[in-house]
C-alpha cells in the first residue's frame, strides 16, 4: 500500500469518526456483560474494600447514561487509613471525565500523564486535579479497548468506528481512580495510586488484569 493511499485512509477515518460523533443518533448501548465476569477482590494484601456501586447514582434508563451498560465502584482503604474510589464503566461511547467533573461543578486542572507499573510493564493514565468547595481529588483514568489502552480521544473514536462498521464485539472499559487530596498532597496521592494499581494487579488473574491494565 502506497504512502498516499495510507494517508487517504487515515484522513477518511478521522473525518468519519468526527462526523459519526455528532451526526449519528445515540442509541442505548447494549454492552458485553463483561463487568459481571470480573473477579476483582474487595480485600487483598494492603487493602480492604467495599462495594459502593449503588452510590454512583447511575440511572441506566436515562438518556444521559445511554453510553453506559454497566458499572463497578469499589472504595478501598489502605493500611494507613487512606481511601480511594475505583471505578470501571462498560461504555459504548467512552466519555471524558473532564466533562463529568465540569458538569458537577468542579474546577479542573489537567496534570501530566502518570505512569503506572503493572508486573513487568508500564502504562500511562491521564491525571486530573479537581476542586469543588471543600472537596478536592486527584483522579487517574484510562480507556482500554480489547486489552489495548487508547491514550487519545481520536484514537478512542477511530476504534469505536471500526467496531461499528464491522459490527464487531469489543470490550470497551473506562477505568478511573479517585483519591481525596489537596494541592499539597498530589505527589503522595500519585504514590498511593501506584501502590494500589500494583497491588491489585497482583491479585487478579492475568487475563482479567490485561483487560483492565493492558496486555504485556
């Protein structure tokens, strides 16, 4: 395939992706039922958790949540008594948490991507520092489609378009970690997030770890 032809195909996909995001009517995402197959422990070395999925207040019947089929929310506390919220969404139109936080009245400061270590590999997650009144959080999030992390919005959309065109099933997850922290505790929260990802990955079956943190 010539360079000119490759360039044309990429441009076509980019244009089609942008148009499909705004022109194609939204329909209810049917999902893959993948979250129900996950075996994420509530308790593992260094961490104790509880299921707080209900507290996420996701009404799957509302059009606002058309892109979400299922969700998981676990709150974990480490040995120092510090907590974090771990969220996984089975989403057809992988949303941007920046929009979610903004709509909830939070001021957002985008930080540099944070690198996490899982087994013998690393991956990068987007990072946001959010504030609303007396509440502030450091949030990490990443989108993973069939074990492959999609780092940019346009990459997410191109992959979604591909699966739509060929009517192919894929597991599309948005993973997020929210850690209560003020502006002076960001570095400490980054360390805590790294410890959590590392410890959780060791407690998961390798295949499930790949779907959440990416393949080797």
